[in-house]
């Protein structure tokens, strides 16, 4: 982001350019994974839809944070692993993929440190895929470890060495206190509110009704499908014992190892579990794992065929629901900021009318206000001061209206404008000094 701002100046594009580049990487890697994993054209399209339409992921492929690049390079790392599993590659090709996956992991970690454990265990999976456990050779094992771990490690030291050296454990304060909180939020973020401006009312009702039963239905199907796995390993038929069953077990190991590592960190060090944006890496891992599990070739028995049909039905429902959540006016995690840009012109006008050089703003809004003030070079307001309380000087405040109901009802505050999507409000504090030139009702509409 620093490089893009220096090259292009401070603008929406320069701030979001790293996330957009991460989005391009994520889309490309997801397309490759879908082509490799899906057994039929419909399955390929369905998996790609599940990976790229998830509203939780889409938010972070646009928002001006490091998560877009992090998940983009993470998906590239996963694509290298899937490519190794699905093709009988030459030794040199495997080494090139190992280096590419390692560098992608290093860049993902540099973009966001919260992906650390997931990246480490994906690389461990890449290493294990290349080892022949029946007749292991020390030289080959060491060389494989070198190609898999060293390039990414060196890149991390180069890009993040000074940051990691001075990193304080207290900075890891954002997270969940239980796995229940983690997975409930993942579900709520993925199956967010349907966009009523986009989805017909006749569809909203059935989609919302199924949503309440979806987690239990999916869990039941996943457990039933897991019970089918042993036959794929004991079968001697090549079309049954295939790389997809191995990929399922490997992804399950990656998921289990990652969650266990976070659990141990939580127990021993008190570091919170991943939550909201810091758990973003779980979406592609879980999506690919569940799709592979539900898309395994089944026998002609009615029970197993029914299991696969029900699995596909839930996956199709997910893709349709994701599509219905699409929006372009706010990010779920920062919906409180949805009205800052549309209402900035009104704020400028009020500053000019009242000759207000200072705006008192809630910290949640201040950063965005300073950005738009600099972006549009208007000079109004001259200064944005962080506060969560009234200043008692008759100035203009930008605060959540619901937190100041008493002041509004008593007449101490006048509401100039309130957001359409959030509680963001432009408020005029009625001056306590009766000689103040500002009239309480001036500028109201």
C-alpha cells in the first residue's frame, strides 16, 4: 500500500490497489483449483462460485487492508498443493511448484501475520506430498524441505524481520474466546443479510428459512460422507482410490493442525482465537474440503446417491445465497462507516455555514473523515478531533445518534443529518453560552 500511494498519490485506487491485486490472484488461483478439483463442468463452476462469491471474502478483496493480498497469495499456495496432488509431475516440476508455493506463503504472511499457522501447515502438506514414506531417502527429504520452507522463510525475514523482532504479544488482542464464537461468526459473515434491493421478495423468504437449518444439515452430510472415506483407501480400483481422497485427508490434517495450534496459543499464551477477518483463511480451506468430500464418486447404492444429491443441493443453495448477499455500498464488518462518504458534502457545507474549523468525531469515523478531507482538498473541516463525548462548545459533532438520545431529547443536540444505512450522524451541539452567535436551529433542514 505504501508503494502504491507513493506511486499514484492518495486516492481510492492507490489505497485499494494491493487488495485488488490480491483479488486477481485469488480469482486466478480459485479458477485453477476449480478446474483441477471438479469432476464435471457443473462441479467446476459450482466450486468456483463458492470460492469467489462468498460475501465475507469479497469484502476483503476490495477493502483497503492487507487481507486481500494475504488471501490471494494463500490461494496461490493452496493451488500449488492441489496441482501437486492431482498430477504425476517430474521432480523438477515439483521443485518449481514447491518454491512458488513457499514464496506465495511468505508474501501472504508478510501481508497479514494472522495467516501464519495456516500457511505453515499448507507448506507441511506440500512437503508430505513429495515424500515417499515406503522408501524414504535422506538426501531427497532434505532437498524437498529446502525447496519447500527456505524460500518463504528468507522472504519473511527480508520483508518482516524488523517487524517480527519488535513485535509485542499485546498486539494480538483481536479474536474469539471459543471455537463456537469463531464458527458462528464465519457462518454469519458468509451467510449475511440478503440484499433486498437485489433479491426478489419471493426468493428472500425461502432462502432465509433454509438458513436456520443449514449448519446442522451440512454437518450431518459431512459426517456421513466422512464415513465413506475408508473404502477409497482400501479399494484396489484406481478409479476409486484417487488423489481426491488423499486431498481430503490432507486438508483435514491442515485444518486440524491449524486450529490446534491456535488453541494451544490461546491456552498457553492467552492469545485470542481467529475471529472475523483474522479467520479469513478458513473459508477457502473449508470450502475446498467440503466440496471434495461431497463430490467424491459414490456407488450406485440409493443411499450414497442420495447423499451426493443432498450435498450438491446444499452447495447450490450456498452459491445462490452468496449471490443474494452481493452489495457495493458497505462492508459488513464496517457497516458503521457506510454513510460517511455520501454525507461528507453535507458536513463540508455545515462547516462553511458555521465557520467551524474543528469537527469532533467518534474514533470510528475520524480516519475516513480525514481521508476525504485530504482527498477532495477542500480544507473543510480544518481539523478532526477524536472524541466519544460532547465538548460543550456548541460545535459540530459526528457521533452515533443512538448513543446520545438524552442530549437529543433534551434539546442540547440538534440532528442535522442521519445516515441511511448506519447510525452515523451529523450533530450540532447547542451552545451553553446564550451569547454564542450560533443559533440552535441554524442550518437545519
